[in-house]
């Protein structure tokens, strides 16, 4: 390598099998050449790393001293020399201009600390409608403002696409082992610290979905634990010193109520559009019609309605009443 790498790409590898050569090759074929690829072998047993027929001085393979993707990533970063830390999975495919466009994006937007990317989700068995909707949502949530608004809906940054400024990664303390997904936890911590996140225009990674993905096989990535993470961080940020009113008395609203109650958040009641529920109680709290919002002062509304399109209708209604998103209302799903 003729010069110190500006970008360190860290790729944790655990039994990536037949997907590994394409993932590695997709990094080596990047249009931006000044990077190193640190592959961290997380106790693989499939021989895929040993069978790689790729020889490139930019590759460094190191064994992980402890089991788990978080420890593998952290160990890789300790070995990294670059000013930027890029995450890559061993079963995905980066498009050729990924590193260059993310580097340009960060250079042109110095206020942004973490760059992610738009993605194409693919699978050998086809992509179902749920993942198609998720891809559309991901690729429409790109600016720091949009990401901040949608952060408690779903994880808005696809983990294998992210590129950190090194000082931002260090400020965050990197990925950490937690009770829920390590990447989502990282974005939530970044939000607490007011670190801006964004994505350049254009798909930069093909994100492979397959049955052996860690997110399909580890309880930390369950929907229940995602909800627990949301409640945990909401309680420490937007909801601090606030009374909460939940918009929606369906399963999502009740789940949010219960989790926030565990976080010792003061709950005031519910808002509903279903006339049969208005005037009754949920979890011992009153259920009001939507015009109750006109009586609010320091309370914050949490929109917790799961039906498609409802979020935009609620947002429009509250904005017409001059409520500020992020301050007076926020959505969770």
C-alpha cells in the first residue's frame, strides 16, 4: 500500500460461506483505492476465510479474541488506521462507488457524523412485500431531519452501510453489547448526543436477506427488544420531565404504555378516533377524542398507531394545530 489508508473497512466474519468471496471482492473493486479491509474472524468453522483465493495487500485478517459481532467489530476498529471507519457485512455486496460517495458526502457535510446509504434488499428466494416496504421506507429516510423524526419507527441506518468519522465513533464508544440490537443502540446513543446522521443519494449496497442472518436468529433483534430499546431511550430524551399521552389504544399503543411505565414515565391517558373506545379506559387511564389535543400544554403525544397511512394523517392533523414534531409529538412503531 503506497499511502496510509484514509478509510478502514471492518468486516466481522462468522461462517459467511459462499457469500464471503463476493462481499470481499465488492470492497476490493471500490473506485476509491485508499482503504484497508480488516476482516475479523469471529470463530468461523466453515473454512470460508481460508478458502479465499484473493490476495491483496489491503486485506488484513485477524482472529477475534472474544465471541460475538460486537467484539469482532471493536477489535477491528482497534487495528484500524483510517480516519473513517466503514462497516461491512460478510454476506452483502457494496456497489463500486460506495466508499467514494460516502467520503464525498461527509466531506461536503461536515455537520454529519455518520453516513449510511440507500440499499437494494435481495435474496436468492425473492424479497417479500414486507421487505419491499422496509426498503422503500429506508431509502426515503435520508436527511438528518428525516432520520431524527423516524428514529423510533425502525432502525433508519442499515448497519452494513455505515461510515463513521473516527472521532465520532470514539465519542460514542463504538458498538456496545446491550439487551437489544447493537447497531440500533448505537444510533439511539448518537441521537442522545445530537450527532447528525444522513445518507447520500443513490443505492450503495446490495443487502442480502437469508435465513442464517444474525438478525433472524438472535433474540436481541426481536421486535420486543426493539420496542424496549425505543422506550429506554425515549424515557431519557424526549419524554424526560413530561406527561405522556398515547395516540392509539391498539396493541402498539398498549405495548408502548407498558414499556414506558416500566421506565417510570408519567402516563396521562390515550387519544382515539374509534367512537366505541372514546370515554372508556385503557390500563386504568381515560381515552379521549382527538380534539382533546387542543387542551394540552406541556404534555407530549406519542403516536402509536400501526395501520398503514395513519402516521401521516396524525402528523398532518397535529402540524395543522401547530404542534412541533420531536418536541410536542413523536411517533413510535
